[in-house]
């Protein structure tokens, strides 16, 4: 799933690392750290939601990095959802 998200990054010099995934029913929540072209942290933790294999942005960083993907709020999901916070927390832990 990280490869699909990287393919959607607006800036091709960005990469994703520290990928974490939580599957909850038919939803797959994916979190990752976004790195710039020099390997420096651009965003500590961004979160996306895949529903029916379609990616949606959950956090502001995800929206900035992949603006072509629709916001998850349109399908009733948000960064405040338990799974979104859990996957975010896992990514943050990996960056420490």
C-alpha cells in the first residue's frame, strides 16, 4: 500500500517510511512518515484510509502530500477515529 501512496505523492522527491497498517473490518488505515528528497523528515506521521481499495486522506499532512486523493471526511472518517489515532501513534513511536 505504501507503493500506491508513494505513486500518488504530488512531489516525486518525497518518500514514505515507517509504514504501519491497521485493518478494521473492510477499512485499512495506513500511517507513514514522509521524507523529503534529502531523507529529512517532512512530516512525522501522515494517515490514509483505504476503503474498497480506494485511498482517502485522513490527516492534513496526507492531504498536502497526496492532494489527488479525496478527504476521508467525505466518507465519514476522520483523524479522531480510534483506528486513525492508533496507526498514527504507531508511526510516531517508530520515529523516536
